[in-house]
C-alpha cells in the first residue's frame, strides 16, 4: 500500500605459528559468520585439528584419566561435531555455558575449534618412534596432528602438538588442562583461554552486528532500486512489490526486476522495510509533482534483540539514521550514521 505524508588473509606459513594465527582468528567474535568458516578452512586447511576414533554414538564418557586422553577426547568430539561429548571435555562452567548455546552455535564453536567445515572421521595411531598421531578424515581433506611432551604441574597440565608441513619446520601449539572432578578438562588453546560464557556473549553481539550490517545494505539496495525505477519510468512506484523479479518476457513498470523477492516483499535478513512516498509541495503541475516526490525507508528488527537491536531510517537524499528503538521505527530525528 502506497502511503504519503507531508513534506518535512595470508596463507599462515610465515611469521607466528600457523596454529596460533588460526586459533586467534577463529576465536575472534568478529569472525562469527558461518560463511567465513568455509573461507578460513580453505586457506588454513593445513592447520586444522583432527581427532581420535571413538563411537559417534558415545555422548557420555568417564573423566579422562590423563591429559593426553583428555586432549584426544576433545579433538575427537570436535572433529565429529559431537556436542555432548565435546561438552564433557570442558570445565563445569564452560560446559554449562556451551550446552546453553543454540545448536548452530555449538556447531559453530566446534568448527572454530578445529577449523573444519564438515564432520570428520577421527583416527588415532602411533608412529614408529612412539609418538601418537591424530588424524581427521573429512569429505574435503584429511589433517594430521602429532602429540608431543606432556608437562604436569600439580593440577595443571600442558601438552605440545606439532603440525607437520612438507619442506618446513613443523608448526607447534600447546593445549592447557586443569584437573577437575576426577579428570582433566581443557582450559586453553595456545595463548587463548577458553571462557565460553564470555565468548558466547561476544559471538551473540557479532551476530547482531552482522544482521544490522545486512539491514543497512538492504536499505541501500532498496533506495538504489527506487532511484533506478524513477529514472526509467518517470515516477516512484506505489509499492516495493513492483520492484521485484520480472517475468521471462521482460521488465515493466509492474515488474521492474530491480530487487529480489524478499526485499520486494519488504522483509529480509530479520528486518522489515517500510516505504513511504513524500509528496511534493502544492502548486506544481502533475508531472512536476511526480518528479519532485521523495521517499523514506524505515527498517526495524522483526525480533528485537535476536535479529537486531537498532532501527534504521534512510531518505532519498541518502542520509542514514539509526537508534535503538526497542523494535520501533527510526525517524528523521534519530542520529545520523555513516557517510551520507
């Protein structure tokens, strides 16, 4: 319905350890997008952790009797993307926070942890020198990690691990464990301490930021489509619907082919877009009035706090405004953001 209102990455093989680079990047809350995991896997495939063989049905396990067993259990669960088993490898507080995550968030954390996109088959073997070798066979590739020295200091333990790279010195990382509940639980990867409650909050904020960024991009796309429509047909459309996909026989004022189906319907990426035509001042001819019309776009989150917090307002001049309206509409009085 038309409405009106009065005018008012490098490859990781140089510099610091490839594994520390990968873990630091993967644990960052700004890498939260599930799409970025696939790109990261492709560029840092050699750094992916693999895991030992255990039954995919095993979700309950006894506390690991030694740090080495704890590490192979953790890597095995992450390799298989087995959430219950992975939680058993964490400290009580971290396990509680991990179980409270949504299913896709738990999977995303395990992907970050091992840098694998797909679940893998975990294998454990011993080299001729007695060194344990952990492999993870996934549909895309197989990776190998070699366990090194285990150092125990009362209730803390540290295990070194090597990633062999042909023609280069092996890359190294150290895992930290703490004794808890009669077993050993993972507390650090390299220099990164595992604090799942804090990480979950950071990832949630990163997801909100990504959703809001997408909402802004969608508003810009709608504004551009409106300008294109006006240049092509001499006036603004009555609704966003006519900007949607065109039939095979070509575009027309009723199906301009300027937006995808979701945006033409006013809903995309967890936000609803509202389109308003602002009429020209009185006293103009009909053609002049059509040319002088402007528009505004208001975008608000469908689920406040989940799909986004800020609401956005964009007018035909290109000025973008935003504010936390508790799910309500942004207006011309809200603060400007970004370039106009």
